[in-house]
C-alpha cells in the first residue's frame, strides 16, 4: 500500500480534479436567436423586428451634427441548459455592411483591418462594472479573430431582399448583411451565464458609409439584433477599456443580438474517468491505512 501511494504521490487528488473532456458529436445548435422573418422585417414604424447596434470603440462616430458617441462595444449574454457541461466550437453573429456596394464577403471584410470576438463570464453588471465599484468583475477579452464570412439575408421582408437585406434609417437604402462565424474551443458550464460581443476595427480610408442606425452617420461595426429575444436586453462595454470602467445596459428598443452557438454536450474521456477512479480508490485506501496505524499505536 505504502509503495503504491509513494509512486502515485499527489496523483490521486489530481486525478479527481483534472478530467479531460470529449464530445459525442460536433456542431449541434446549442443556442440560437436567429434572423427574424416575415413582413415586420424592415417594416416602417415601431413594429419593425430587425435592428442593428453600432460599435464605435475605435473612432469617434458621428451621431449627427458631429457629436461623438460614447465608444461602446455592444453585445449580449446567454446561458446553456443546466445539468451538463458543453464544448462550444463556433459562435456566429450577423452584421450589416457600411457600403451598399460591398455585396461580397471579401468586400465586406475589406472594410475592417481586424474582426474580433470578445467573450467572458457574466457577472452582476449593474454594480460590478461601474467606474466607482472598485475591482472589475465583468471583464472579458478577445478570444477569436479571422472569422468565416458568408452572405446572409432575411426571408419575406417587407423591404429589401436577398443579400441586400437591411433597410437603413433613411427608409430607402438597402445594405448587404453577413453571417460572421468565429471558430472557438470553449468548455462552458450549463446554467452559467456568459457574455459575448463582436467588433471590427475599421480599415483606413473608409468613407461614404450609409449609417444604418438612426442618428448615426459614421462608419462602424453594425451587429444585427431582433425583437422577441429571450431577455430584450443589450449590453455595452467601454470600447477603450474592456477590462474595467464603464458599462451600460439598454432595453430601448427591447432586442437581443442575433447569434448561433454550436457545439455538443461534453463528457469526461474514459481514461480520465479511470484516473479519477484510481484517485478516489487510492485516497480511500490511504484513509484505511491511517486508521489501522492508529489502532496499532493504541494497543
């Protein structure tokens, strides 16, 4: 017994905690707020079901009359069904182009010098992220770049069609929309809440942007959203300091980011389960040995 424990050393405790994970399959949809469809898409007035949110973290966007915005990066939060761990292999968002003529994926990508996905664990945003609350508990960071970009479009929209799918705030201009997919490798705990946001750093010399969001005339990264999502809340992080400082939430309008998250349920690999079992057995045997030693010392 003593020889076995000496050989294993701290192995038993490590075997209990350090499990390797695998998945039964690949690419199942774990969470989705898809693009809306039907005549409320691009509809005039308050009944419109599709919106976009502009990020201006890398420039002073023009909010009409030369007034700069607050430079926030907008995203959303989600949780997967409790009771399982998950390996997530892709996160997809949707974005509107800045230019009407950017009707290919390559043209859209050329608007930006970099496109990044930010991700992190979600905390109590109402207090943890305020500039005066002390240490920041809601920081998140870039985990992926160089996404796969493909054309997207709405179905049955009342205005615009196909890839030229988003009706700008002027009520007449249609701009292409794109599906932006980031490859990731994340082990997530079901029931926990996580936050994400996509952002594009504008390429130099970009001008003549449509400005699809009401009141914004500048170029930027426009993430698509829809009404009727699970919470109706959009979250914004200070684009100049993602690890602290300002944070905001908005429910006006009540929307959620369009997002598709794929992966599968994670299960411990058989070898890890064996190691875990050996660890538990070794700890139990060690405890038995200690009790026997105590009895001998009392006799």
